[in-house]
C-alpha cells in the first residue's frame, strides 16, 4: 500500500471510529439506593478516576470564541468533579441541603449509583446586566454554545472509555444552597451534571432508564440549500 493510500485508509478508520462512538453515546439514568449507595473499590477508582480526568482534559479542546479571562482562564466553562465517595455523601445530604419543603427528585438515587459526577458550569458575561446590548447577549450565547460543545466532547470520550453517561440539567443542584457546597461560584451557571457510570458497576441489578427522546430522532432537520 502506498503512503498516500495508507493515510487515506487511516483517515477512514478514524472517521468510522468517531462516528461509531458518537452514535453509541446514549443517556442512561442509573438509579441507586441513597440508603445503600454503590461504592467503587479503591483500585478501580484509581484507574477510572484518572480516565475521567483525562477525558475532561481532552473535552476541553472544544472550540471557544471569546477569551472569558476570569482568573487568567480563557475558557468560558468550569468543571467540578465529585468522585464516588463524595457522590455517596451528596446522595445522603442533598435532602438536608434543600430543606423539607422541596424535593430532590431522582438526584439522590443518581448520586447513589455513579462512579463520578461532573458538574459543568459556564460563565455568563453580560446577561445579568439590565443594560446588556443584543450583541453582548450574542457573546454570552457563544460562551454557552462553546461550553455545550465541551460537554458533548466529554460524553463522547467517556462513551469511548466504556462508561455510561447521563447529562442532567441539575434540578436543585442549581440552587445556591447546594451549588456552594461544591465550590461553584455565584458567577457560574450550571449547564450539566454529567453522571458517569463506571464499567465495573454496569452489571449491578439496579434501575436504568433511557433518555425520553432517544427514539424521536430523524434527520429531517437537515436542509440542503438550493440557490
Ligand atoms: C442540555 C440538556 C439537558 C438535559 N437535561 C436532562 C434532564 O434534566 N433530565 C433528563 O431526563 N434528561 C436530560 N437530558 C437528556 C435528554 O433527555 C436526552 O439526551 C434525550 O432524551 C435523548 O436521549 P439520548 O441522549 O439517549 O439520545 C438533557 C440533555 C441536554 C442536551
């Protein structure tokens, strides 16, 4: 095979692999028992936690349009990682953080089942200013768009690592009484709580639910422009 053919063939297998992983990514809501949360063995955690951190670093190669320049960090997103022992703690303490008059929904069950949870926030720049101009709101939209690209990168990379994922909007985690427990600043807006299931717990007999729109897909949103 010529060097040129070899290069073309490598490119097509890269394409196949990336396409396969993107298509394989799917929402899986894994529901554990907050009173008996899943514990990840130390030797498993040492390998899988490192993979999650590696995936985050690569996910951070997402494009971003504007230097957000907070704390000398250019990216408009932040990631707050809670490892399994912390997740078990959250499963237990979330009801207490939000008070008796509110419900945490399925969140305690999801924190009780995950290997890790990654809280991804973005940093609005203008939208909280009453005098924000439309073009400034456009800049904020692009900070959010870039942060969403980073989240999708992370989901795809974790899928490639054999892990289960679920992008949750976060529900009550958005509340300051909860988000401040994780060190999320008041200038950050929660975009995603990514629940990560480690391969070692995938055979556990607990409830797993797919995303509600999984089967509503089509490609009818693709419009080919004819001029
Ligand atoms: C921005 C965003 C927020 C989401 N938040 C939730 C959520 O709070 N609860 C939920 O059940 N699914 C949530 N999802 C996941 C969708 O339900 C899921 O992607 C959809 O049902 C399609 O399923 P699939 O991801 O398996 O293709 C969210 C997805 C996105 C992109």
